[in-house]
């Protein structure tokens, strides 16, 4: 641990010269555990994610078709599905306000005042 910063700089410089596939191949050849850090674009393009149906397409009223994460975790004997992308902004507000005990007149008053 005494020289970790120097070693980190040497390793960082060396691997920055490689493509991801070159690095993956070299580490695999030497049995070194490896996993890249993905951004969203990488996740959507990864063959493993695609093969496992980790990303699903669903219709959204405002955005059209969207790609999104499927249910996690999934079990071998349990059927899972994503029925929809999600509610629109404020879609369930009246239900929430009613559950909080607010009368319709009070909700109307708060809307008129710009509070909600």
C-alpha cells in the first residue's frame, strides 16, 4: 500500500492505451476478474443485457416508446413483466390528496392558490 499512487498511475497509463476489448482479452487471458463501468448507452448496447431481456420497450403517453429496466431480480419459476412505463406527472394527485383526508373543495382551494 505504500506505493499505491505510483502503481495506480503506471497501471492507469498502461490501460489507457488499450481499447476495452484489448483490455478485456488480456485480463481474461490472465484470469483477472474484470467488469467495465457502464453508462446508460453501454447498458442498452450490451449483448448480455439484450439476451436476458434486461431492457424492455414500453409505450409512454408523453414520450412514445421508451426503453427501461425490466424487473430485478427475476426467478426461474416466477413470471415477471413491466406493464407500463409509469404514470404521468400528477396523474394520481387526487387519489393521494383524498388518502390524506383532503376534501375536494380544499384541493380546489389549494390549486387556485397555486399551492399544489
